[in-house]
C-alpha cells in the first residue's frame, strides 16, 4: 500500500501499518497523561501562559484543550517522536499532531453538548487504546477488539440506566440539584467558592426553566446573564433575581436608589434627530429661527410630557417610575424627567432590552401615544453602583422573572475567568438533570459497577462468545481509569482503593464509589456526590467510537497536493 501511494504521489509521507497503531496509542496516552492530574475535586491546576504574557489558571479540560497547542516535532521520520503540549525542540519546527488533535476536538465536542466530561473522554479514549495495544501486540486483529468494544459499550449503557436514579423534573428536590451543582463546581473551583456558587447556580436554572407548548420542560440558559465585575473577592459573587445593566442614568439629579418601581421599556427617540432625507429649512430673520427651534423642541417635549403624564396616572404613593430607552434622550429631556423624580437610562443595549421584558414583565413600546398600564413591568428594587469609570444598574427583587443574572466578582481577570468557566459547567449540569430526569452516583461508582458487571456476567452470555470476550475484558479494565485517577489525585494508594471498592460491592451488591478523604468504599449518593446522566452517556459513546476508529487505522498518509516538498508541476500538467 505504501509503495502504491508513492507511485501516485512521490512526496507523500506515510506511516506503515506496523507503526500506525503505535502512533495513535502514544498520542492518546500522551494527551491523557497531561490532563489526568486535573480530574476530580483533588486535581491540580494548570497555568497557561500566552505569547504576550497572559496568565490563566484552570483545571477545566475543555479550556486546556482549546488554549494549549497540541504539536509534534517535524523530523525526517513522520511520526517517530511525539510531543503533546507546546514544547519545542531545538532546530525543529512544530506541526499539529493529527491524532491528538482529533481526540481534543472530540473531547471539546463533549463539552459543547453536555457542558462537562472533557477530561473523562480523553482519559477513557487513551485507556481504551492502551488496553487494546496489549492484545494487538499478541497478534489479535484490531477488528475483533473493536467489536468487543462495541458490545461492551452497549452493555455499559444498559448498566448506566440501571444505576441512574430518577428525578421529578417538575418538582425536583433542591438538595439534589445543589449536590449536582456542588459536584460539578468543586472539580474546578476551591471548595469555599464552589459551595457559595452552588446556591446561585441552582437559583439561576430554576428561575429560567419553563414548559414549552408540548408540556415538556425547557431550560434556556441564554436567559442567564453572566456579568463580571473586577471588584472585591470571588467569594462576593452572588445571584441577582433580576438584571445587572452595565450602564446607568445620565443626570446627576436622578435618584440613585428606588423601591417598588414601574418599569417602562421603550424604543422611542427623545432627542432631536436629523431627517432621513436631504432637506433644509430656510429663514429670513431671527424670529423665524426662534420659532423653528421652538417647534423642534416642542416635538420632543410633547413626547416627554406623555411619559410624565403616564407616570402621574399609574404611580401611587410610595411607588417609583423607571424609563429604559434603547434610543437617545437629550439633556433637556433628562432634566424634565429628573424634576419629576423619574429614573431614566438611554441607549440601553438590545440584549438588555429583551431580558428586561422577561425579567420584569410588560412589553417594549415603540410609540408613546397609546401607553397602557399593561405594558409596564415591575421591580422591587433598583439602584446604581459606581466603580471608578464603570457604572452598573441593579434591577433586583423581581417577583416572577424569566431572566436573571449571575454577578461574578474577583480581584483580577484570571480569577474571574476561572469562576466563569466553572459556573458555565455548573449551569449545564443542573439544566441536564431537569431535562434528563436522571442522575448517577459519582465517585467512580458507575465505572466500578460496570466493570464488574461486564467481567462477571456479560462475558458469560451468548452475545460475548469467541474472541470478542477479550475486547470486553479490555473495555472493563479501561473503565476503571476514572476511579484510579481520582484515587491517585487524592494521594491514595490506587490499587488498595480500587480493591476496597470492588470488595465492598461484592458484599453489599450496591452501587458504591470511592471516598477521596479516607480511601474507603462508600455510598456516594448518601454523601451528595452525583454525576450528570447525559455526561456519562455521551462520554461512553464518544470515547468508544473514537477509540475503535483509531484502532482500525492501518496507515497514516500525508499526501495533499501542496504538502510535498518536491518540485512544482508544469502549468499544463493535468495531475498537478
């Protein structure tokens, strides 16, 4: 095959069958060795340093795979020496490693679909390739191993459904949702900040959940605004039952704090505007000019007076009035509104305008002629916060919001980025529980149960007859990589910890996981350690499919038209 490819393209770079599996296995194991120290709540951090000196501290697998360079050194031998990471070798340029890049893209797809499980995908893929290498080295065909992997994956998914615990999506226990959020956040944040953000994440998801036309539950996480503020500490981050706008009023006499507010959102210009067509006004004396200015001013003032009259009509004693306008409000109009005690904000962003109607109620108006009380929203509290040159407006204490805000604070940018990445995964985890209606015990409980079930029961069935049994055994061994790495990152004896869990499961028959504090087997569900059902299901699918495809690669060729280093073809060469 290599010779045939050379005849077609003499400049093609080829890895023969004997080494292609070694290339793929070494790439999977190398990428897994980089990420495995970040798995779990006891995992360590990675410091990413950019070319301009930017610093980012993270243990999120998705962030690491997106930010770090996955390279291999260019050498006369196509893939003889691998380098996973951004390391360089003297005198050699770096190119992207194709296999490691494929694994990284698959893992980031896991994060985009489910919001978590990126590191687990990389670990399981690398371990599946490692376990298959032993059998292939003894002469077994990769196709047999791949068939065993497919059978084991299908059985593992059945075991996953058996281990899953049902959740009432319409009336979920708050403690369970907090446990799921805490499990997801503690793998990426310090325990103190993770516990603080747990309640905020759960409140945000419960606020934006809704039922669609068919009666099924839907959670639109785009309605959760994540606002960052470089101020105070990360522990000062909180949930706002409403919105935080990154702009404020533009008049010094307007009130800075209001309670029991009626909110009018509009898209009406309250300032002088030039005509949209080319036109001109001509006058012959100063009196005509003054009349022209008065008529222009009167046109704007009449619209402002409509707002003021509407405010007097709807506001009772102890109530306030707020105007949030997407278009401009000139200084004279602002002064009229301020004298009436109306808080006004001009040139609000469109995304804020959409969320204000969802959070406060009411609807945005495009004309002030037919103002009705039904178009007004309501908020219990509105106040401004000034931080240097930045101004923020808090719309808080809303009764029945369909949009909300997570306000993330921190002393510096990389702290805020770390919290923001973790909160995103926490939101997806809680939303996944509501949409799936299932959770899975964590701490490696499912992996230990699936590995034992595959070896003790499934290999003795009719479906697992023949050599496919070896692939099932390899799959069961690979599944244990998750509890092994959890134990290793917690500083425990790996073999002893795994044996403790397996022995305890034989005695009790339950779905037991690993207590990272003691190294003993425990009921992780009772400790509140829950994993997301869709994360487990998706990572089993992705890892198995990717590993089987890489196992069945018998040759790696780099033979594009412009990839070779040979002389250029003649202009009239139809095969160039």
